[in-house]
């Protein structure tokens, strides 16, 4: 029988560690109908993980249940919570419902937008599902354990839930204010290093929502890990970019900058005050058409903005002490952003005379991201996915082609570029062309001939095809040898593989003498822009943001993702060469300027949250 056609019969579990049996039992006993059982970690002495208990908690659904609720043992419940859950199940019987949205998460920012626009509901961004208090249709709950066993692979519990629900196309909504609060106790699952975490907005009493309509906001400004960023919906994908870049794209950055200067000094550190202002201003701009928010609600959600953005950098006491200053600055920014949004924006236009640039090749999402970065720099840039025809390059003066070892598009791209009368080709290759170079610094003059390493040889052959085409056609060709890119959609590389191992709790095998060069995805775009702005003098240019020892790079990636054990390896064939990068600085005048930590974190967050699909909502 369809759950929507019969009365709700709720079941539930509190997933508990033996050290918290008392707290877990209190949560279960709060249900007067006795429907909630306590489920215990079957291996409490094992490595801390919620996955073991999740199998038991989602695997105890009674045959007659229509919905199953799983609570974690470190939460506090609003008065009337279980009755509230029953009402919600009756109204949205086919959806997943989270009763908590933490201030440190992207979805905490969604909750902030919901509160400011008067919506008691919102659909989640693609991020790990808030699992502190999650309710699923019973049939969906019954299928979870099998999915985790088949596909969990060591991912965090809330990411496995995200993967599972996306695989079924089940939307996830959450209530605002949250009717569950995170209790401030040490994390059994080993997440205490994430800092002081609570709800964006919490109500101590669960009340009947005024509506069950649930928006999915197309632009979500959020403050996380000390950085101001925005999630922007682009068709079926989400783009995550710096809030400053979003405001520039929207034509509002100058207004934000002017208003921030006029706001006067803040007691907060400069980096904090700037990020808080950008987030508050952008939040105001994207909610400008909504009615004026209730002042007490606006104050409450802006008071949690700073703790959410800084909870890994400050203690709970320090965060609470900073909260009033964050609130006041964010409220001022919110008001300015609403005014600016209502008065209309003037989106930035490409610089007069900027060359038309087409980005081809590579993985489509990565190349599309590069095209947007170039466009945000003021270039007439666009992405041409798939196999470009000459008509697709009509009016294009420069093609930037993202190469690969198995580049089936290259010959067709070259032919179309020549037919279209393109004036220049930039081939974005790889530092892997230097593989097998030993332990030394390598320059653009190398390799002088075909390399011995098979991977290096394939990259060298792609470069040769471009050079020979340029000599025959008379069109200038420049080759950029890119270090391992860190950032969203990054191609396969050592950082990507290590991030995967970290998120799935697998040890890294590290050579303490190994060396690595990485390239922030924004630095990559800046370097290409600098090359296009200069005459095509140099045929080959090396590009890298930073050089790290192997253990140093592993430490950086662990800091932005998940700490995982290391194993030392003295592999004799480990690569230890590094590229000399002076030439691109002396010629086009490029220097790396992006924060590598931000780029690495963007890579880690993309890999944890954004590679697992999505769901559709009406």
C-alpha cells in the first residue's frame, strides 16, 4: 500500500555508543508511545565510525512502519518533537526529512535563507546529508543497509546517506528553525576537530509549519572554513565560487566594497570582517525581493554566521564572544545588500577589445569552469564541449585546448581551428611530460627528444602534434605544462587520489623524500590569461603554484579533508623532479596569487559532496 494512503506509523532508533547509553535512552524515552529503540555500535572498541551503528539503526524497521527516524545520541529535541515528526511524515510521505541544519555547513546557509525569507522548509544543497535527526520512508530506510554494504567503501556516514538518496532520486528537505539541536559533547566518531557545531536557528518548541512548500534556492552565499563563498545553480550542476567573484559577476562588487568601507572599523580581524561582510551583503542581494525579514530572526541567524564560518579556528568561548560583533556587521551588510539588489545590478562586461577565447577538450565540467574563470577575468571566453566544428569557432581568436594522454579530439580541434581562422593556440598539457627525469629541476628545454617513460611520451606526442600543426599552418602555438591541479573537477592526479583515500579512511603510502608541485585552479586561469595578454614569444611554459615535500602535501590535504594514517615507503622509483617556473614570470609576468589551502579545500569539498549525483525537485 502507498504510504501516502494510510496513517503514519513511525518507528525509530537512537544510534549510540556504549559510553552514551544514558543520553541515548533519554532521547528514546522522550517518545511517549515507546516507538524509539536504542541501537548500539556492535564494535565499540573499533576505529570510531558511525557506519557500524548505522547498519543496525536503519536495519530495525518494523514490518508495519511507514516511516523510520534515526537520531544520533548527541542531540537535544524540541518540545513536541515526535508529534511534529508524525505530522511531517503525513504531509511529505515520499521525501527524506532532516530536522537539523548545522551552522558550519552549506545547508546551514540554506537554513539562513529560509529563515530570512519566511520559509519553514528548504531543500538541501548537494552536501553530506544532515543525519543528526533524519526521517525516511520505511521502504527507503529498509534498503539503506544493503546499499552501505555494497557502496560505502569507507566514506563518512552522512556522505553514504547522500549517495544512497541520490541514487533513488529522493529529495531531502529540512525544517527551519531546526527542531533538533546539536549537544556540545566530544565526538565519538572522531569529528571533534571540526569544532563547536550547532544549528543555524533552533526552536525549543516544535510548531505546525504554515506551509509545506519548500524552495531550492538557486544562489546560496555561505561562510565556511573562514572563506566567503557562493553556491550557484547552473542548469543541473552547482558551481561553488568565491563570493567576491559572484558579486563581481552580478555587477554588485563595487557597491559592496564601497559600503564596507563606509561601515567603518570593526573589532573583528580584517579577514573575518571582510568575509562576514561579503556573506551578509550577498545574502541581502539574493533575498532583496523577499519581504523585510523579522528583525529578531535576522539577528538570530546572523549571530550564528561567524561561529559557522570559524568553528575550526576558534574555541566555543571565543566564537560566542565574537558572535555579537559578527551579527552587527552582518546585519549592516544584509541591509546594504538588499538595497543594492532592489536597485538592480550592472553585470560586468568583458574588457573592450578582449580576445574571444574558446576552451576545448578535457573533462567538460573542468573545461567549463576554466571558461567561466577566464570570463570573470574580463575575457570574451566560452566553453565548446565535445567535438568543435569550424562554425563553433567562428570569430574566435584563440583556442585553449585542455590536453590528455588519450586525446581523441586534438586533430579535429586543430583542423576546425585552422578552418575558422583562429590566430593562436594554447595547449594546456601536463608536467607529467617530465616523468622519469630523476632528482633535479627541469626546464622548458626538456625533454629534447621522446621520453622513455610511457606516460611522459604520450604527453610529449600530443605537444609534438600541436607544434607540427603550428609550423604547417603558421598559427602560433604555446604549450603550458601544468602541475597537478587542485580545485573542483580536477583531473586525476596525486592530490585527487590522496583526497579519495582520506575520505574513504584508507592509509597513504608516502615517500618522505618525494616532491610534488600543485597548481591552484584559479592560478591556472590567471596564468592562461597572462599568456594570452602577452605576445606568443615562448613556445613552452611551466606553470605551478607551489612545491611540497610528500609528507607536507599529505598534511595539507589531511587538514582540508579527513585525517588518515600514513605509511612510509622508500620506493626507489619515486618521482623527485620539480619544474623550473621562472620563465612564465619573466615573460608574461605571471606569479601565483591564489591561496593554495583554499584550492585544496575546494578540491576536498567537491570530492566529498559534489561527485555523488543530485535529485530533482518540482
